């Protein structure tokens, strides 16, 4: 082989060849580093998935988009057999020296949903309940971060007879006393049977270490409806502390056609829970509640109801059978007037009087010796019977009285007029011309005449 010097060419200096080899080596190392760095998110996703499974979280799925010395971005996080928790984007901030212990400094979650069910006095997250129970026993493996924030997280809670669909946004931070506290904005819709409402509010919570949390929740009910009936806006307030709690609910105000308010408080005295609460309702003629409870709408007036209840439980078991209860109920009707109310309200009293006289008729040997107030009783009873029969006939006839029943009403009027004429003749012309022993006693005639007149005016009311 011909050497370079034989061809008249100078050989490459050894230093240049060394630089070339070093450059190639650096390029290879850089490519390997880039490849390794590109594989870090995938490796981190595998490690996170294994740690979540070890912590008891079922079916974790996630992707790591970016990873750094102090910050990692996780997307499409799904937890639970039925995706009970899904987070679109999760930013985790941490100190590198504490990362191996899964201790993070701050978590930011945005987008996604949480699916829960409320029943049997507890909130369930489906397949995640076992992990929550382990967390309650201190075996969950994951620690609550000292700071976290959420934005636009959807919460769907299935409750008995309804569904609450909410959107949550808030921030929580840990103070110098290691108490985690913050606020949560709430907005969404609530549907409970035929009741629906848009809701908007705020939840504030403080969670001291090793102690029950303190919670304050205020939710405004916007455009509440029950079926086709619309109600004035309302508010729900809940406060809970280690010593007890209270809750308040109201719909409408003093100036609204319909107002309902209720409050309940529970406190602890020597370890025994004490309960106290009040409720009130006010409805005018324009209130939507009349059609809901099947009563006719009044022409005018104001109905006011109020009630109170208090009780003391024997122990923390909250057994109502072993509690001491006391309460009151008050009702008031101001200037109320309902169509046909006179007949309806008097039914119970009149029937009661009629039954009383029926069972006490044997007390008097002679029916003519019965008390003088038997006449008003007969009048009211006949009035009620006429009103009741007319109501049934009108209902069965589609809201209008048939002609034959109008003829019956007319005949009762004619019979009543004839009875008055007969009594007038007896009292004015016949009896004065007879001795006292032979005079006609008109008592039974008056009873029958009273019944006929009462029936007629009841049928015409």
C-alpha cells in the first residue's frame, strides 16, 4: 500500500484526529442523554403508576408530559374502576430531596371530574372507598400536600331521589400551626325529584392535624322550581365544628308571596348531644304552594305556620327513642278567604256535633225537650250536606251542574217557601183560635223547614 508521504501528501496530525474522535464521542453522549431524557417521562409514569397501585388506588392511568427538578406536569390522570376521579392536568411541585418519600410542596389540578354517591349517611366514591378507609387508618401511603388548588373540577353526586352537578374552584394552604385551610367556590345545578335549582356558593374549611375539621358552607339557591311552580331565591348555610354544628335554610323573604325558613343546631353538653330547631312558613294568595298541596288558591289573606323542636340524647349513639323531646306548633290565618271555605271548614265540626247528638239522643225522653241550639245544628248539618252533594255532582258532571240537579234545587226552594207559608198559617190563624191543649206544636215542622232551607243554601253556595 502506498503511504501518504509516497504520494507527496502530509499525514494528519495526531492532535486533529483526537479532536475528531472526542467530538464524535460527545455527539454520541449527547444523543444518549437526549434519548434518556425523552424516556424519563415514560419511566416516571411507570414509577408513579406502581406507587399509586401500592397505595391502594385501583386502575391508575396517567401520562407525564414534562418533568423537571422541581416541577412535573401530569395529564389524563384516571383513578378507579369506573373513572371515579379524572384530572385533565395535574401540576406537582416538590423538593428533589423529598421526592423519593412522595412528599410534594404543592399540587394544582385543573379540569376533570369526580363521581360520588350519597347514601346510608355516607359519601361513596365507588371503587376508591377502600383507599379512603386506608387513609382514615393512616395507611393510605399518600400524604396531603401543604398547598393545593383546583380549577373547574366537576363533581357529580347522586343523592336519594336526585342528582347534584357542581363545578369546584378553590385554594388551600397550610399555616404556621400546620392547619390546612382555604375556600372552595361552588356552582352548578341541583335536582331532587320535582325540585330543581341552580346553585352558587362558597365552602370554607380548616383542617387541624389530628382533630375534626371546621366547615362553613353557604349556598345560594337561584331560580328554585318545584314542577311548574317557581319560588323566590333562597340560601342554605351549614356550620360544623368539633363541638357541634348548625344548619339554616330559607326560601324567599318577608316581601315574597311564599317564604319558608328552618334552622337546626346540635351542641355537646357533657358528651351528650343536644338538638334544637325551628321552622316557619308564610304563604299569601299568590304563593305557588297551594297548587302543590292540592288546595284551592285563596282570594286573599296570609297563612303563617311556625314550629319548634328540642331534644336531648342520652349518649353519642343519637337514638331518638332514648331522647327527651319537647316542641310546639302554631298557626295563624290573617284575613283569609277561600272560595267555598265556609262549607269545607265546617264539615268536621258539624259532623262532630251531629254524631254527638245522635249518641246522646237517649238522654231526653221527649225529643221536644232537646236543647234550643238543636236548630242551628240542624241548619249547619243540612247546609253541609247540600254543599257536599252539590260538589260531588258538579265534579262528576265535568264542572257544571246538570239541569236535573238544578230542578232539584228549585224544588227545595219551593218546598221551603210552602213550609214557611204553612207555619205562618198555623202560628197566626190556627193556634190563636184554639185552646192551649189543642194547639198545634210546630217544633217538628220547624226542624224539617230548617233542614230544607239549610240544604238549599248549601247546594247554592
